[in-house]
């Protein structure tokens, strides 16, 4: 008499473990990529805000007092370096460069450029 046995064979169990492992590894990798992308985006946004704030400071500086500066660490965000370059002349081209490094040491930068005219001398 043949009995029907209930349960799974060893091959079925091993195959299930392999398939689930591949799935878990894929989901974990996707989660890590998404997390690091969020961090990179946040750093780019911070750099852009630092550059905008520095540009406003330069715009509110008397024309004759605008000079090159940096690169120097931002006082509120020491991981970010700020540099101001002015071209001279009237109007003067001013370029604000904010640089930082990611977790792997790769350097990134955000650059804002504007023209500032001395309306008092016209």
C-alpha cells in the first residue's frame, strides 16, 4: 500500500530559499541606492542655498568693495567650501562656487553667476 506523504522535498525548500534570497538582496540594493540618492540631492540643495545666500551678500555689498574671496569653509556648513570670483569692470561678473565631497571622496560643485552694475558712477 502506497501512502501519500505531505510536505516539501529538500530540493523544493532549497530552491525557495535561493529565490527569496535573490529577492531580498535586490530590494536591499534598491533601498540603498534610493537612500544615497536622497542624501546626494539634499547636499546639492544645501550647496545651492549656500550659493544663493552668498550671492545676496555680494549684491548688498558696495560695488567698490566686491572682491575675490575663498575658497573658505562655510561657517554653518563646514563640509561646504565657498569661493567668490569677480571679473572687474562695469558691469562686474560675479561667480559663486560652492564645492563639497560625497561619501566616496568625489568632488561636486554648484556655480551661480550674475552681473552687478555700479549705477552710482553712470
